[in-house]
C-alpha cells in the first residue's frame, strides 16, 4: 500500500514495507520506551525545514517514531542498520512538493485557527468553542493582552 503524499507535515519521498526484514534493534525511544519493530518505513522531507526524516510507521502510515538525517541516503543507511535487507525494498513515491502541500492542507481541516488561519505546525494548542470556532494559543494570548 502506497503512503499518502504527506505524513507528519512532510513530503513522502520513498517507502518500504519491512515486516519481512530482520529487525536489528534501534536506539530510538518514544515516551521513554525503546521502539520495537514496525511494519513500514518512509523517508520524507519536512515541508518547512527541508530536513530529511526516517519515519517508522504502522500499517495505516501513522507515525510511531522518527529520526532526522542529513540526506535520504543517510536515512536509508540507518534503515538498513535497523532492518537488515530493507535496502532492496525501497520504492520511490514520485510525489511533488505541491501534491504534498495540498494533501497536508486537506488533512488539517478543522485544526486551523478560525482567527489567524494558523495550522498545527504553527501553534502549541487549539481551543474549540461550542459554536465550532477554533482559537490557537497565540490568538488567545493576543486577545488576553488586548484587554
């Protein structure tokens, strides 16, 4: 199954299903617990910073853990160290930057601030009123300061 164009606000460049690979272990910890084997990997480029990411994903492409790398080649090398035999499993997605940005915009839906339009990658918290209006922490702070 091909991944979506954008995962974790990053354009997916390549992916691999690694369930059949020999998991060698990892020094990646999530919430203080070592992340074990995952069924899928993706190499992605953060849409804001351009950082190359190695995403460890579930069957539905949800991100279970990630690490940053200087290049896609470095991310593939790390993946091969963790999942022996994965180097031959990589498939390029061919997704463009525009496709990834459009997918990200669509996926954010109601997580935008109703006042300023900020998205989850630009705020720390979002408060939703009973009427459906959403306010980001920065707009709430601005409103409080204006009083």
